[in-house]
């Protein structure tokens, strides 16, 4: 099974989108719950499947790239352990 909207939600990932137009470079986080409602939970979040459906909110451009933000599981692993500074 590939990466779907629901799998991203379940695993705690978030997606960002960045406009690549030279005069814009706008960045924003994608609302995965909204994508789930619009596209369905099984829709792929792979760039070739998702990017054609995106448009920059600032300039309206279609030259958009995705940025994957994994969950911060390191915070859970560091809990209860002293940091390197003492």
C-alpha cells in the first residue's frame, strides 16, 4: 500500500506545499482532513498524484512542490532522558 491521505493522518505526518514561481515562493501546510473530505481517504499523496490538484493560494500558480514533515517521534524517545547539556 502506498502513501494515502488516511495513512499520512494515521502515521502523524503532515504535508507542506511550496510555490516555485520566482516572484512568489509562498509556503503553506496542507489540511489533510480537508483533502480527505475532498479526495477521499485512499487518494495517493505521492507528488504525481497530488500536485496536479494543487494551486498556490497566493499567486494561483500551478508550479507547486510537496514537502513531507514526519512526526516528531524523537521527542517521545528523549522523554525522561537528560539532554546533552545537563
